[in-house]
C-alpha cells in the first residue's frame, strides 16, 4: 500500500471501502493486524465487526457455518426454556436460512462452541485407549497435520449440537403433555423427576397408565412405527443428509480414495455419509450421560451462581473470550452451561456442565427431558429390546435418531453391537468403537494400522464405523427381555 493510500485510509477513508478491504483479508490474523494499523480503520472495525469478520471466518475457520447454525438452533431451545415453554419440535436448520449474516453475539457464541470442541478433543485424546499403530496418547497425528484432525472433530461436534437442539423439543414434549393431561396419575409423572439430576435420582418406576401414556411418543417407544419416527426425526435427518453431500471438498476427497483404492475406500458418497454419521455417534457417546465412556469428558454439577454469567458482548471485545458456552447436550436434550477452560490446550480435568434453566417446582417441566426414564423404559416397557439368537441388547432409546438415519441408508447396527456380556471382551465392538480415536484419523499415512482387541474391529486398518453395521432389515429377530434385578 502506498503512503498516499494508507494516509487516505488513516484519515478519512469511507467506511464502506474499509469494510470491503477487511472482508478480503486472507485470515483473521491478517484482519486483526490490519485493523491495528491506525485509529480510523480500528474505529470502522469496532462499529462493523460482524460484517467485516464473517467473510474472513468462512474462508479461514473450518466449519464455522455449522457452529453458527448450532448457535441459532441452541438459542431457540434456550429462549423457550427460559419462558417455561416447550422448545420447537420438528424443526430443521433450513428454517433459519433467512438469516445468512450472523450477529456479533452469534459469532462470539460460535467461537465459544469452537473452544468447547477443542477442549473436548483434548479430553478425547487424553482418555481414549486405542490409537493408530504409529501414534500414542495424547498426540493423534503429527503436529503439522493436527489441524486437519481437529477440523474433523469440530464438524462432528457442531453437527451433534445441531441435532441435539433440533430434537430437544421432541424429548421434552412428553413432560409438557403430561402437565396438561386431565388424569392426575399422568400429571404425577413430573413429580418423579429429580429436582437436580446432577445430585439426586428420581422415582423412575412407572405405572401402567404412565407407561401407556409415554408409548404414544416415538422417542419413548422401541417399536415406534416408521411414520411416527418420520414425524420426529425426518426433518433433521433430511437436513443432515443434504449437509453431508453438499460438502464438495469432503466428497472429492472420498472419491479420490475410491479411485486410488486406499484408506477408507468404498462407494464414495455412500461411504462418506456413513463415516460422517458414525463420527457424530462417537461424539454423542462421549457426552451422553449414560454412555459407555466413563472418562468424565462432560460431568454434571449443580449450578454455581458465581459462574453462570458471561461478560456482555461489549465487555468481551476488550476483556477476552467467553467463560462458558450454553449448548444442548445429547442424551439430556436440554440447555446446559458448560464451563470453558481459559487456555486452549493442556492437561485439564473433564469439562463440567449444569442446567441453564433449573426447575422451579415439581410441576415444572422446563429444562427437563423424558430421557431420564429411558433405562427403565428399555427394560420394562414390554417392547422388543434384545436379539432372539444371542440375547444381545438393541440400541438404547436415546440413539434412536442414529438407528433411524441408518435405516434410511439401508443399514442397521449389527446384532452383537450392544452386547451386555462383560466376559465376552473379544466382542465388545461398540465399547471399543467408542474407546478408540481412529475414526478421526488420517487414512493416507503409509504403513498405518489400527489395534483393537475386538474381533470385529480388528479386521480394518481405518475405523469408520461400518464395522459394527449390517444390512437393513437384519436377519435377526427381536424379543423382549426383562431386567429382573431392577
């Protein structure tokens, strides 16, 4: 830039031109360096941060659009919970496309989700057991290629946040319907909930009337009709499928693997959809409260009034990043505030979360979901919950979305995926799936393999989740098996 041009910008350059120049910076680092060059440019930047920053973010930060979508979907749920209302049901991100330009508050929240994802990635690395044969904890890849690995985790985390927010209304709906029900026995369902489920257990043993009432909702019924599931899961499943296939870079990369016959090769588009879904399932399993992962990646604690308020947007610009992120957690399907570490990477304890909107009374369903009853419903509803030949459990109720999506791909979980026999460690395929990090690993590294004890997962070099799947409809039949020691 010439001295004359820089002087013009410094003294009186029109804001529209300065904003346009800022938007064409190659990276956020370049943009911030430019706005620090003179007072006038800085003032224009301060008055137009979101407008100037967003185009740069789209080029510079992988999957930032998904993070913003997650923020917007989350806000719909949070606003409803704060009003004491049922969050929107049957909603898809497509319904939010009329707002392409995020606000500054939305960008701040999206950066908070990105920090949350990075903190989760660090916890995954510290606590998972299985790595590619050439790597070991806590370094999943060579330093120069870690950004690619982190981007895969980011995308999976953001999509899980979107799915969780989209489904929160469906998982809270039975409790709101119970509150309005004329039968006192159905209304009493709310009094079975824990006041604070981070500390106390509720009374989950349901009566016949309550059970019959809950079986009206697809999220509670292991044998729900496909039509009932379409109404709940269809809109967000359709969005996810289109979102995966609209990622041209990922499709081209998978097609290259297919053409050259290496790595996660298969029919390129179909394989990509399965891989992306199973990465999401892996993340969901690590954050859902009853998941197989016990590493404390996301621990629940009671609310702390000293840590629930973030700085306002104006203060944050000058005083640093958000201290916490409000997200809809998978498995809880309600708004939770997750405390964020003040550093990006380094040894830490597990992340902690608490309800964003605590219950105010026993009759208040706000911020609670029917998921607290799922374990009881799985074993006592009389629905088909095990496979006939091996007596292995079918997928848990809170994973119905993944079952639904897989069925529409012509796939389902293998009969032994959710095996309950603790002595049969050679067939703990799902547990080892969740305990290994290789679903996110690069598959173009020479002489790389994976190591698992499970006979199912040991057959492949690059875990992609298809190892625990089979064709739908499956060859095995389902039966009902009661858990007698309840």
